[in-house]
C-alpha cells in the first residue's frame, strides 16, 4: 500500500481521501512523521534455541521520507557509535522475540532523530526481503539458505559457515570493506509519472558495489548503473535546478549533490536541504576535492589516489583530456593496477575458501587465479525494464553447463538481486561493474579461454566489440556477426541478400533526415534510437508533427547513435522465435505468437507457445528464414528473431544473436534448457552431439503474460505501446488455450470473470472487430455496458448494450461503476489513436480495483476463449516434471481459434 | 579514606561531534612504516602526531566502537589494527585518544598475522630505515612472560558508588540490596565499573598487587577480578591472592581475571596464535546450549586440562576454535569468563553474568550444580 507524507491540513485531506479510496477496508494508518531522521536497517536471524545474530547493519544515505528501496544504502552502518548500535541491536532482539519469529530472518528498520538521538522502530518484516538479499551479498552470509536450515530444526551453531568451513553460522559477519547499493529507476518509461521519490518505492532494480572505502564503492556503483555516468559525476545537469533537486529528491539528486559541492556550496547547507548525514557529505567532498586536482599532467601519486577513490579510467580520461584507452595505458604503465580482495564474512580472521572477489587499489591481491580451463561469463547488471532476471537465468545455466563440461566458470556481475551473484553459482565471482575497464582488468588477471557475452542481454553485448578489439576471445557468435545484426544498414543489406522481406526503413541523423525517411516510407512509422533494449524511447508516430516532437527527445535519449525509422506494420501479428545454432545447424526452440497485435513491445505482449492462429505455410516460412539467418550469421549459441505477419507476407523485424527474454519461458515449456545447450555449443559440442537435431515441440499451451508496475506509478497510463513497461512475467499452462490464458492472467493478478458485467469502449476503427466478442459475451450471459458510440453500434448490430456515462458526462459514470465493483471485465482499445482523459481514468481504476482490462481485440478474443473454457472445464494442475516426462512430448492438438 | 570517582562522567556521549572537515589533506600526511619482527613491512601514511612506537601487532574485527577499543587498557603494549577501513566516522568525545594511527593495508596485515601469528612490530613515521626498524621490533619486549597489569593498574584504591535507580540491568538488582565489591584493577574497563554500579554495587577498586588479606579487610560481599593486558602467568601476586579469595568470597573474573582464576585453581595458560579480538565471537553456554555473540580481546587462554579437576567445570566454549571461554567452581561461589560481558564495544548478550554475580553474593552459595555430562563438551585438539 502506498504511503504519503503530508505537511499541512489541505494536503492531509487529499491524502486521506485517496488513502480511504484505495483501502479495501476503508481504513488508513496515520503515524508520526519521522521525515528527515536517519534511517537504518538490521538484518537479523533467530533460531529455535533463541540464539540471535545480526547479519548486517545497513544505513540509508537518504534520510527517512524516501523508501528504503529507493534509497542509496550503505553497509555496514557508518555513523553509529557502538553504544547506539548496541541499543539498536538489543531492540531488534526484543522485536524478533516479541513478534515471534521462531526461526529465520527478519528485517527491522529504525529511525534515529539526528538532533536528539531518539530511536524508534519503524518497520519489521518477519521474512526474507530485498534487504536480506542485499545483506547476504554484502556479507557472504547466505540468509535464505541458513533460514531454510533453521526451519527444519538446526540451530545456528550446528551449521557451518561455507566460506571459512571451520567456524559456525552462529556469529556476526565482520566486514572490512564498504558496500553501497544504488537503486535503478525507469522513469523514462513512465513519462506521465512524477519522478520525485517518497514513501512509495519506484525503482525497478539496483546495483551493488564493494570498495575499501565509501568513496570507492559509491563511484563503482554509479558507473555500474549504466546510466551514462562514469562515476560520481554527470555532465547534463542544469545548475539552475540545484536547489530544487536538493529539496525534492528524484533519481538525479545524488548528481546534483555533487554539482552543489563542485560549486562550493557549504556542506551544512546541503545537509539542511537534503538531510544527508554530514559524514557522507564529507566523503563526497573528498571526491570533489581530489577531482579538482586531476587534469592534464596529473602526477602518479594523485592518479593512484584517484583510483583508490574509485575514479574510473573513463572519468580520469575526461578530466585529463585523453581517450579512455590512453588513460588506461598510462595507468598501467605507471603500475597502478587493481588487486582483488575476498568477501569472507570475517575480515580475514579466518581463511576463505570461496573466491568471492571485489577490486580495489591496494598492495596485496587475494584472487589467486587457477591454471584450469576457464571461461568468463558477463552478467546483465542492474535489473531494468527490458533486462531482468531472464538474463540472469541464462547466465546461471550457462555457468552450470560450462562447469559440467569441465571448465572453471568466472562470473562478473553487480546485481545483488540475482542468483548469478551467489558465491556458489560459479567457481569464481567478481562483484564488479560491467564496464570495459572493470571487465578487462579481470580478463587480464584471469586470462580465460574466452568471454561469454550472449547471456547477459544488452549490457555485455555492448562490450563485445571493445573486448574483441582488445584481443579478448568472444565465445559463441562472432562480434562481427553481432554487429551485423545490430547495425541497421548492414542488417538491411543482409536481409536483402537473403531475399527476406523487411519493413521499409531508414536511418536518420537529424530531424530533416527523419522527415525525409518517414515521407518515403509512409506513416505510421516506428521510430527509435539505435542500440537499445526494451524499446527504450521507441514510439509509433502517425504524422510529421509527432515525429518532430519525438526526434528531439530521442536524440537526448541516445546521443551517440542515430534514430531509426521503420514502417509500422499496422494490424500485423508478431512472432518471436528462439533458436540455437552451432555454425552448421540451426534448431528452433520455440515459435511464440504474440496475442496482442504489432505495435506493442514484445516484452509487454502475452505470447503463446505453440502458435495458435498462424497458417502452417507461414510457420514453414518462419522456420526457413530463421535457419537461413542463423547460418548466415554463423550463430553459435542462442538467437532470437522477431517476425511480423501481415496479410500473406512474413517480415523479419530484427535478429538478436544472443539470449532473449523468452529463453527461460521456452526452456520451461519444452523441457530443454536452451542456455545450457548454447553453453555446450560454445564449449565445442555441436547440436548433433547434444542430440539436438529436430526443432523442439511442446505438449500443451504455454502462455506468457507480462506483469506491470502501474500500481506504483500513480498518474501513469497503462496503455501499452512499443516502449516496454512490464517488470516481470508469469506463465500459464494447460491443454486448453483458454484455460492457459486464464491461468496466466490470474497469476498476473487479473482474475478472468466467468459472469457479471462487461464494459466495452472501443475506437471507431475497432468497432467491427469487437462485435463478435461482444456477442459472445452476451451469449455467455454477461451484461454489456458501453459508452455512447460503442453502445449505439452494438445495439444496432443486435447486441444489447446499456449506456454508461463517460467521466465528464454525468454520474454515476463508468469510473463510479468500477469503484462500486459493478464492472467485471473491461474491453477498451485506444491503440494508435488519440487517447482521452476517460481512457486513462478507466484503465487506472481498473488496475486499482483489480478488474481485468484488455486493450487489444486479440486479447479480447483470448479472454472470451478463456471465459468459455473456465465455464466448461475445471482448472487442473500438473508439475513441470510430469509435463516433461519423455513419453509425453507430443505436438498439441490444433487450437480452435475463436 | 578511599576517594570516590564518578564513572558516569566518563560515559561516552551517544551523539558525538561530527568529524566533518577534520581529515587532513592527503598530500600533507607523512609516510609511515610498520615493520614486523619477521621482516614483513607495511607502508602507509601517518596522521596525528609524528612518532614511533613498538608493541605486539594484533587485529580487531569490530565494525564500530573504535574509540572504546583504542582506549582499552587491555591493549597495553600492543599496536591494534582495526580491520574495518573507516575509522573516525562518528568522531570522538575526547581529543586525546591516540597519537599515531597509520593507514596501512590493514587487510594484508590481518592476513599476515592470521597466517603467521601475532608479531612484535614497530611503527614509525620518523625513519624509513627498514633494517633498523626490524631490529627494533625484534628488540621490543615479548608479550609472553610480560606482566603488564602492573603498568596499567591504579596507584591506590578508589571507590565507585552504586547508582541508585540505575537503568537497564540494574532492574535485576536483588531486593534493592547494595553489595560491596572489591574489584582488582589489572587494567579495568570503565564500562565494567558502570555495569557493576548500575547493578547496585558499591565498588572499591584496588591495585593489582593488593593482597588477599588487604582486600578481605575491606569486608566485601564479593571479589571481582578485572580484565587486563598481557600474560597472566607473571602476575604471581594476583594468582596467590585469588587462591585465597575464592575460598572466602563470591568471585567473578573477566578476561585476565579469568585467566588468573584459572591459574589460581591449578590450571595453565597458553598464548593463542593471533588471539581473539572483535565483537562477533560465538560463545556457547554449555548449561543452556545458548550461543552468545561476544566481545573479545585476549591473546592468552586457559588450557582445558584444568577440567581434569572434578571440582572445576567448563561452562563456556568458543565455537570458532573450541577454546575455554568460561568455567566455575562446583564447590565454591566462583566463576569467570574469558570474554567481555560488559561489551563496550560489542553486543550486550552476556549482561546476565553480572546478575549471576549478584545472586552469588546474595546467597553466598555456588550456582546450581550442572550435570557432569556438560563438562564433556570440551572440544578436542587443543
């Protein structure tokens, strides 16, 4: 439930009204505001014998008022005296006892008034949490694993510490480094949403960095975010906004703090405006002061001190006016090289048996690389929209497969929310930012046989060419082939050469060029910057005026790369294919048909495996094109191809010679771990050797449905488009398409109703298309209500529909009906047309009240099929193990389209 | 007349002055060198006073509480490296805590000491002559056989009065009774005095060399043997006193006091490879099976052969290495622990031991006898 802080009576009334409205039980909590107080968390564990340990203390850099998930956080707590810390520890022990957590972990949050020192408990989560994951990575103490052992009856002193092997788990980790977690936001995806940070968490991912000092960790974390900052600095700030940005925090605030320090604002003033503890401000001041001494001709000592403070080569290059490569060469020539220290739970008191490493600039390295055959796998960095745990799944599976092939695996990643950054997933773990500098340093130390960049999404893919140029062997598909697929011009030429249809397209480096290209192609067009994932800044543009507005924004979104302009295939169906290649053969893992029409980002579409409405001849064409593309690109490992079918033509939209977001989905549907197969290909085993000569099939319908964070972004519209907005996905399985769809919807939080009232409001363009669905709903027994235009149309066509007011037409209007739970299903299609205030209000309220809201006709068709199926069949379940028993793998029955 | 000292005035402020702006500019920090007796060197930079000092180099893994550690008399004769890299974050309440603390590669140093054991060393910001420094490290006094308690004990007795209505553990005070405790000062930490006085004890702190007769003449309800630095074996005067005192009065020992009690009961002590210093050591109470997270600072330990004597019972064991952390006498009201139940810095898990001491003084009887089976919990391999 979202919280809010209010400062005056008027605000209070508005907030209370909204809260009461949102609350299912019409109740709100009103609490003393501890805004601006220092915020701390303790991650604690207790066993059945009442033994109690604190695993980690965490201090929020941002004071109370910003959700801890949206705060920069630091472990261990930095500004507590032992006396204060022990008082907190004692309170935590009393809380976990009193709450009655008999065994397991808890997260207990505290606020401390910086003026009086008064301490209050603000929250207690009697479970593992986002913070416990962070604490596990920060200390090397695996909280969830230990909690599981405690749950089955062990006591802490009976469990061995994996890392030291000789000491028990009944201790409190001692750490001799500083951990900084920085959230990653995605406000660029939700332009309507207010980017200011408050008590409602809005970040979608996070990065963690380890350094020997706060300064070093902070700078490593900021460059690991992949937001264009090479450290504690950004060049695109507006000095006129400093005061505003310090007072009203948003994702850029930390950079504005830097800017204020740059300009000599007193720490005391910044402290008063931000509530950030003076200790942190002093640390940042030290970075700023050192930075001022770095310029052309910087001496070795300063350079070394800069590296100790976490300055990246890229930042030093900017400050000294040379290229990053030159800065790197200079640094190495001066003998300023990183060393690697171990995260060992005990501050080196005992020997560590787990190579869980981080870099720093000191004298002694504890990395101790082995002489084994080894590969290095690059992870996917912080979760963001378009690049989430799907890629981590691939990295982990890749690592397991290489281990099975006898290789030592080295994982590099900086995301604490992942399995890849568990110390026991790979043989060696480097918790480091995924930049060229940081990766190359590890390559030079470890000297792996090759680096795997195809599992971690766009993050490592961007490093393919720089690493290749630096002489690093890239395993799998060649960097040149990757570039061929990524470079629109080269790719377009390849498709032409293969005689594969593609939407007309062009590349534009300026607004003038973009207008020209669009006019040549014909509107509507799909425009986007090159080299992006998740449809970042992608839009469908219907006329020149919109194009102008877009290009201005997009150019700022990706300054180094031009804008791509493609013909938008209206009313087409999209298909995703995941395939494997070994250079000589291509095997298709799965052909997924999108339920929504083209125009909605593939990550935001529901997709069904196998395809349910595609003509067999088109499937043959898709298979053929996939094979030819895979062979032409000499794909070694995974590839993903996106197709669009319009009329009788199959177009290729794009090819990604890497693991895609759908690899886990296809792997679970087929029972074949595609990423493992890909890893074995990279290890030298052909598809044939792996018994993979036939395209894979599935025995049921598997439907993937996205999960959206709209609830967290009041004000944002749930309207889907070419820019991806989902943050997760679910899968529904059944022999019956309708049931599979209903299950997936239910898992995503949208119960498909089997009776009740359906509200239909569609644009003129979709009226004909919605008719059969409206008729079907009427026949099933749904009451139909509709806005004026739609109601008139339906009644004229013989489907009885009751008129309901739009928001501005009177009351009760449609939103009132949603709120009073008088509507159970909403069909509302504004895609590609002007959207009205009404649409936004309807969709927003649908989400808030948990009413299934479909925004495309194809989804409406699937929903009707689901309703029919739910009324006919009982929902059954089976385990994946049952589904993937060898004998059962047969092609499913042909689907019955609506 | 024994003078009264108010320990409350020594209590660290919970909110301290921020160290903001106090860090000197790096380029002005002079170089410093730490040389160990085995010839290892660690380069760093010095801040504060330029100087040179010798001592046994040890490490402490506590994350906070640097001021308490660095002012603890038990570190007499030692150079402490804090493994946590940020020191001084929350300032200090008095300015005269330490002179020189060079920044060195503390983790590398810790790993060296862990592998090779605690070493004598010399830190100098005055010379960079390595051979000279190693020689000086080798020439510096060795911890073994060194009686350091004499150097840090008080000159003459003083009194600390019970805090009326003291908070926290004072609530466990029995029936409002005030006990008189004679505390042997081998380098006593103020927090021990604070805890005893908060629990309702009037304390007479006496010099380490006070004889049993002199102590008993003060008519105490109980005897407390404090923490302190160095090797317990040369403290023959204290061992002899303890031998008499435990027969006469309820006795509670902590750290060096525990080792002295072990020696008084006929045991022996030995030097640990690199000692226990930190705030995260798990100690198992063999009577309850409970594990306390404890604050520790010791380089010597009592050998478990002490428990060949059926009158003595092992009560606490360190779970990291199985060493003796506490014992009691079955027939006498005497017990001791190796670790620091008063914490400061460290967890407050073991404050119950002060209550146990009060109960002994109240009843004058030994604590409930434990079944023999628990004594079998001595881990092998020592």
